[in-house]
C-alpha cells in the first residue's frame, strides 16, 4: 500500500542533507543578503508544496499567492495596528488565510479542470485588488512599518546571561529570524508530508482519478477537497505571515497571479508526482532567481575586482530573461524527464539496468550462435 | 422490501427517459433489469444512487426516502454499484483499488488517520484482511499488484464488482457486469454473483446478456422508459410483448 510504504533511502537522504544545510547555513553565509535569499527560498518551498497539496485532488489553484498575501497582510496589520505579538499575529494570519480559503473553496469544490482554474484565478486577482484598494493595507504603495520579527525574538532573550549566550553563539537578530523562519518552514513540511502520506492524501488521489467512482464508494468530494484547501491555505498563510514580520514591508505586487504561476512552474519542473519534487524545484529555481540580487550585493563589497562588477551588471541586465529560460527548462523537463527533475535518479537507474539486460541478451544470443 | 420506487420519472428537456416506474426489490433476491439500448436502465441506476435527481417520483431504501440524496450518502447507506463504462482508479494497483473502497468500513475518523492512532492501525489490518478476502472471492489475487489500467477488460469488470463489494453493501447494483467478457469469465461471474446473494446481498442487475436470466429470481423489463413486463425468467421468455420489443420477434 502506498500510504504505508517506507520513504525511499534517496529522498530521506535529501531531506536530511537539505535540513542540515539550512541549519548550518548562517555559519557560512554571514551576510544578510544570503539569508534574505534563503528566506525567499523558504517562502517558495512552502508555497509550492502547499499548492501541490491542493492540486492532489486534481485541481490547480491559481489563487495561491493571494492566500500567502492574505496571511502576510493579516499578520502585518494585526501587528502594526493592534500591536499584537508575532506569536499571535502569525497564527492569526494563517487562520485568516485558511478561513478565506475554506469560504471561497466551498462553492469551488464542485468545479473541475478549467472551471476551477479560471475561478481561482479571478478569485486571486480579486483578493489582490481588494488589498490594493483598501486604506488599512497601505493600498498600492504597500504596508510599511510592520513590527520586526528580529526585535521580538531578541526580546525573548532578556537579561545578561541570555544575551551573553547569544553573543557566544554569534546569533544576532537576523540569525534568530532566519532560524524562526526555518522552524516554521519545517513545521509546514511535516504537516503537509503527514497529510499526503496518510490515507487522506490517498483518498484525494483517488478523487482526482475518478470523482464518480470515489462518490460511489462513499467519499465525500466536497469534504476532502475542502480539507486539502484548508491545510494548503493554512500553510500558505503562515509562511506569508512569517514573511511579513521578517521583511517589515509588504507590497500587493508580491502576491499577484504572476507569483502563483512561478510556484506552479517550480512544481512542474521539480516534479509533481511526489512530495520532494516541488521542494527541489523551488529551491533550485528560486536560487536562480536570486542570483542577480546576490551578485549585486557581493559586488558592493570593498575589494571586489572590476571584472566581477562587470559580470554582475551583465547578469543583472539579462535577468529579465529568467522567465524565458524557465520556460525552456520546462520544455526540456517535459521532453526528457516527464517526471520532473526528481525523476532523474530513477531514470538513470532504469537505463543502466536496461543496458545491463541488453548486454546479457547479446551475450546469450552470441552463445547460441556459437552452439549452432 | 429493500428498494422501492414510486412513479419515478426523469425527463431530459422534452425527452422522457423514465416514465412512472414502480419497481420493488425484496430483501435477498436478484432482480434483472433488462431492456433494449436506450431503455433507461443506466438512468435508473443513476437515479437510485443520486448521480441524477428525478423529475418527479420517490425512491425508498429500507423504508427511508433517499430521493435526491448525494451519491456518497447513498453509498454510506449500503448501496454499492458498478458502472457500465467501468471507470477505475487506473493509477492504483488492483489491491489499492479495493483498499480505497474500504473508505466507509471499517470507519476511521480523519483525526485517527492523520495521527496514525492505534485504532486506525487496527482498522488498516482489517482492511488488508478484507481486501485479500474479496480479491480471493473475485479471482483477482494473482493480479493484485498490477496497475488497474493495465488489466484485461474482463478483470477490470470484476475489479469494479470487488470495489462495490468492499463498501459492504446490502444492495448491490451491477451495470452490465458481463459486458465484453469471454464465455469462461461469464460463467465465473455468474457463480460469483450467486455467491454474493448467498452471503445475504440483494442484487439488481442491468444486463444485455440473456445468460443472466437463469440467475434472476424476477425480471423487470423496460423499453423507452416504460415498464413493459414484470415476472419470472420463464414468463419473460414466453411473453409476446417482450419478445416483440426486445428479442426482435424471435423467441429464445
């Protein structure tokens, strides 16, 4: 049975390596620019994985970034206007996104394929337009002066002993925020992983293959679709809310439909078939997206060679071609590895197995010829 | 009486596909629902299982009004069904198809499932046992690890029945269970259906293949949405209206 099948050794290794890498990253990447890029990766990873959770039932939501935005704006406004602590505003942001997801998901639960796509797409656009039109959100300019997470987190370690301890470990506000972000990301991953690998994820897969058969064996389509929407938008909301307190400024552009399209792209290139696919896709492609800003930041440092600055300018100028290159990457994936980037190891394994078999056949035939 | 329809009528636009059908089904019997193509047999199934709602009329199951109930609620009440075109969970193996069909029984709450509680694990053990038993009954044990979409047609039909049986129904609706089967498979399927009756299930069969008549306790014949005959299989064979409309005027 799929739901009780043990996790493969390769993917377990990848999960451990990734977690260790991001745990140790602040030791090797001390600059804020790098940590900012990693945080953007976390947002993309959670966004993509939670989007895939919704897509498990066979429907692709085009409003997902908008729900990340709802979480972000709710937490930001609650923190700024009511002065709530981040430990309240972040869960409330997540709940707000989930609530909106469930309310809008109710009528959508009966829609399939293109109807669901178009419906969710316009829902997402509408949400962002509401955010841009409202006063409390800062409108099109954006929300500013959101209470910063780093202050709230360093505030937890009051007293000389605690702050001396932090200094010893080399943990400033930035590093603390990074680790908090990582914690929320891992939490989301555990929630979503368990969801998919329990019988619930399995039921959703059944639903995506044939809704009519699913109904005939007693599966309540609306209930299960709503469950995946609820858990998906909750994770989207919580990562958005965390980001709001990390960056302290929000702009509605960051949550437009274009961003959802990126998430879908990450998912398709990484591989939609299993849990690890969108994680790999999001990490690799978001890292590529971050290269121009990383290079710009690096070339601002003292003692950088002229060639490096020229190179970073060159990359910066051509970063407008990223969407084009990503589309090319998608084509390559679709033609060569239809299972996504994560299917490469198993493809290699299979092809080497086939080669061995062919060799064995050739040898056997050769043997027969000799006998004849 | 397990199932009863009262003046069941269904119209699609101006077309009446089911007109005032009063059908009763007694506990434990096998009723054959036969009629030429387009007679409204599959429509009848879809009305009973809630896939379609009737234009007028009522459907009672075990004395309870189930008209306009959603399909998953109908399944939960103990009505299992197969489909004529036989859709499957094609990407699941045969075994997984039947495991998935244990959605209702034994019941595990979503919380139990998510947190993998002791109750859920015990239930899963029961599911595996029951799945193996059902596959054995339907002669599918030797293909249990094949993907459902790769099975030959006859096996796919049997898998449809296995899936319906896994919902532990009291009433089983079989939509052309013998369609496209070879003679051996037909004999085997008829055996299986009579075994299911022996285990206490009530069965309603829609079928073209007249070999099914031997299995039925009663036969209900419809044509263009109207009932034209009801009686025993022997009577059907001798009834002139039935012979005229269904067998094209040649007695069998």
